[in-house]
C-alpha cells in the first residue's frame, strides 16, 4: 500500500506532463487542446454513461476516433472532405475574428444565417481564445458527442434494446467521422435537430413551457445553420409542438388548457419572428414569399453539381402538380440510394453505394417496426419517421450529387438508426448465434443395431 502511495505522485506528475506537452508545443492551440481533454470528460456528466461502463467505453472510443481525425487534419495532411467548404469556413472565421464590426449582425442590422452564421459563431471563439483550426474542429467533436448522448437518451425513452450497438452504428459511421470532426456545420445541425426531437418526446410525456421554449431555441439554431433549414425548422417545430402537446398529460383539465395555450402562444410569436427574419435575409423563405421556389431550387441544385461523375442526372419538374410529384419522387429515390451498383467507378462511389444499401435495410426495418407497433408507441414511431423523411426530402430537392449527399445524410441519420437499428442488430445477432450453434454441434454418427443402419 505504501509503495502505491509513493508511486501515485509520480504517475500524476507524468500524466500531467504528457497532457501539457501539446499545449507547450502548439501554444496557439492551447484552448483547442483543453477542449480535446474536456471532450473525454463530458460523458461523465450524464447518468446513462456513468451507470453503464460498456456504453461509456464505446462513447470514449467514438470521441477518441473523432479527435484523432481532427488532430491529424490540424497537424498532419488534409483529410478527405476537409477542402473547399471547410477551408472557406476557417478563412471566413479568421476574417470575422479580426474584424471590428459586430459578429452577429451586418451593417444593415439583418441577422446572418447559413455560412455566415456558422463562421461568425467560430469567430466569437477565435476573438477570445485566438484563431485555431484545432479549436474550431474540436467544437464540432463536442457537438457530435452531445448528439451521441441525446441518441442514447432517446433510446432509453423509447425503451430500445441494443443501445451499445446503436451507439456504434451511429457514432462510427464514416461520414460522421470525417465531417463531424472538421470545421463543417453538420455536427451542429445534427445536435440541434436531435434536441428538437428529444424535447418534443419529453414534452409529450409531461407538460412544460420551458421545454417548449428550449425547443424553439434549438429550432432557431437549426434554422441559422442553412438557408433551407431556416424554412424547414418552421415545419419541424410546428409538427413537434402540436405532437408534443397532444400527449395524455396527468394534470387537471384547466392546467392542460393553460399550458397548451402558453406553448402555442410562444410558438406563434416564434413563427412571426422567423418569417420576419426570413423576408429580410432571403434564401428559401424569401423564394416562397416571392413565388420563386422552382428557380431557387434549380439554382441551388446547379451549384451543387460540381462533380459530373457523381451527379444524379435527374431534375425536379414543376410544370404541373403531377409532374412535380413524379419527378420529386424519382429525385428522392436517387438521393436515398444512388449511386447504384452499375454506377460505381471509384472508391467514393463504392462507399456511397454501401451506405445506400445500409440505408435501404434500415428503412425496411423502421417501417416494419412501425407497422407492428400499436397505440402510443406507434405515435412515437410515426413522429420519428416524419422527422427523417421530411428532412431527407428537403435535402433531396436541393442536392445534385451523391458526394454532397454523403454529408447531408448525416443530419437525419439518428432517427433512422433508432428505428431500424434494433431490428437489424437483432437479426445479425440471431444469424451469428445460428452459425456458432452449427459449429459447436457434434457430427452425425452411424449406429448399427441388429443389422439396421441409422444416424444420430
């Protein structure tokens, strides 16, 4: 015991030295390294991970993998996907950090959304802690770590099995490992999207005006991260609040009426603010108000068709309602499952095809789970299915190639994992058990009884 006490200060000193070494080697990234260390401590603040060591271990592996990609991109060579948009975001954040003008509003006092909102968010950290690529990337890692925690919280609320396997399926997907470990918006989009879903489920369980307000704030964050999401957040919040307040609350009748009235009032004010800013900012909201939705969608898709080898080669036809339904359905199918096996010509195509097959399997298991459910359980599954398909349909209308689709799919991936993951994992485990049983089964022996041959 005394020997252990003597060695303890040496171990603490050596560990502290190793942790402080990167900060001394890269002093401009000191805040980024502190956030890297904090990302490993973050899961300990949440009870599901303190109570389940295996779950905690899996999440720490996920955090380590994302931090490894981030550190390699900061000090090694540029990882795949960390060019173009990621470089542009970092350069804009540098410019905003050194600019003396207000960060969140332009000179015309109009709120920024999309690229500028995200880069101004990064710039607010750069102004305080200094410009650091590692800092910006680690913020994305922390955001994605929080989304993993929310995923497990939702799985617990829905009483889904195989939570450890669900976390692996969600947290270690190749797309998230890259795009949620660098300076990109996807990690923050996932976090705000899942927060809206989680708060809606909690609101349906028990009434709370504060949860409704937090849901509106999460929807506002989601809307600020992309022009298309600015419009989609109104739909998502409207459905989420209506679905949330439709739950069977255990309260007196007049209390239910007061709480629902307060929530609807807050939501109504929020929508008015949304529409006001939407008209001033532009983008998808302005296109709808001016009747230029088709032109806006076509222009947005053309901007995304940079890689001719990865283009879908299908377009939305809005010449008539029937043509729009037919063409948008085809666009959605291509967005979900393309490239098809006969379109594979390079490694990126092969990965996108494998991802499309996995997505197809998860959709089948999700619909199967929904079909078998009844009562309140089916209501919850319907809500998750709506969240997935509505967001994916929005991305499908504006995405022109499967290279961009790989990162867009990350945002709506969590509801699909929650619904389809348990069925897929169960059948994989059952198949593995059968294979093990066949290997362990004793071989057949021939038995001869009084001249009669038989096998056993």
